[in-house]
C-alpha cells in the first residue's frame, strides 16, 4: 500500500509502497478514506518530540472496515469508523476508573517476536505511529483504537473528530468542565482551537474570547461561536482579555503548544480560574508561573486528548455535526491527495490553514 514515511527528522515525508500484515485476533484492517494533517504530526517531523524511525505518521482518520480478526465482535466489513490514538486496554486502573485516555495500552501492539503490522517491502522495520499510522491507504489497528459511526456521516469530516475536535471540544467539556454562562478565552484558532471555541459555545459559555495573530482565523472563530476576538499581533493579548472581561476569564485554553502562550493563558485568569494547556509544548521546555498567583486559587493543568471516552464522545460529536451544531465544514481549508502532504505541512507552518484533509482515492 502507499504511505507517507518519515525517515529523517526535518526532512520531507516520502511517498512509498510499504507492506501491511493481515489482522490477528483482536485487530481490524481499515481502508483509510480521509486523514487530517495535524500539528502534532509536525512536532515529530521537526524533532520536537521523538519517535522511532522510519515511521508512518498520521492519526486523525476515518475509514471503512475491510477485514476483522477472529475475536473481533464489535466491527464487521463495511462499517464506517473513526480511529483514535487513545487506544485503551479496558481493564487497567485508568480504564476501570473512567480515565481510558490515560491507559498505557501495553497490550494493543504486537509482541516483538511477532510479524509487525507494517514493514518495508524488503522486510525491514517500519514503525507504527501511536498504534495507528494513518498517512496510508490502510490502517491495521487493535479494535480498541476504533469507534463505529453512522453511515450518513461524511468521512472527510468524521476524520477531524479523530483528534482535533475530540481534543479541543473535550478539553472544554471533559477536562475543564466549564459552566453555563462562564467566561472563556481560547488562544490559537487552528483546528483544535476552533473546536474549543465551538465546544464552549455548545456548552453555553457566556463570553468566548478567541486569540490569534491571523485576522482570517479570528473571523472564522466568530463563525464558530466566539463573542470577542483579540489579534495578538496588534496588542498584548493578556491585557486585552483582562480588560474586556473585567479582570480575567474563568477558563483559558491554550491550543498552540507554546511556552509563551501557555503562560499567557494562566495570566489571563481571574481568581479561582483554570488554564488548560491543550497544545503539545515541546519536550524539555518548562512553563513558568508567578507563585503568588497560586494564592488566588488559580490552576494550570494539561489535557490528554480532551480527557476523552472516545466511544461515547465521538458518536455524540457526529450527532452534533449532523444536527448543525458542530461546524466541521468550515474547519476544512482544503482537501488534498497524499502526494501533497509536505505542502500541507508548509502551509500549516505559515499559519494559513485551519485544517488540511487528505482524501484517499477509492
């Protein structure tokens, strides 16, 4: 099958033919229909996070089941599915206490002595990324990496739910648990940030301030539910947010993965406020806060994939979209073929797109 392979950090992905195995007992073979180009993948291309190489990146995907293993009961060929990198085992301490997003899932990969799921055509190693590797025409995954969705859900939009929507929306309603009428600020209006804005609007936030340096993204944020916008290229975003909200917001969300904006999110809070860092701050970097601010009961916390229970959350997000509440159509900046994946990452770095979606032929 055709796949986009990362062989060397800070080098373009190469489009290659690689081998894919057949599903074992609890595995599912999925024909990839669409995959979003996510900033998390870029972190690994740029070496800000480490992954064993060579590997096939990609994790925000939707497709159609082609074949299932002998012990799979919840899926059958023809099912429409969304993948999720929060693969769960189902019986560890995290899974059994309602936190499957923190599962360390040691059992969902094949053992080292078994035939690998992915391989070079000559039999060499090809590493699977987050147990998914979705920049490929096929995904061979554990059944606990998938959720079945309605057949009437367009799969190019369903793919966005696989990461960006679940991460942003989930951070608002699951991780932070905002209240109706609360004040919210969202820093960064890419796919994850727009999902946070949309989620805050659906959850009933009273005021939603979107912060970005691109006017086009701020205009998009208004469409997704922002009541106010701040162009951080023209003004101090912390002072602007604090002034327009009378002293700061109750909830702030950082959706860029930067040290500076993570610290800004904390500084935007009023007393007893909560700042949630959604973005992936590069490995080795630290975030600094003023110790005295902790005396005001302020909280800085992280969020792992929107604290999701994806087999419950994702079908609900699908319903929200089909009911006209979740605005996925406007999140897609462009649909491209796999051969344009490196261009999509360059456009992402320039900050010009909300989400590029790879659509596979067939």
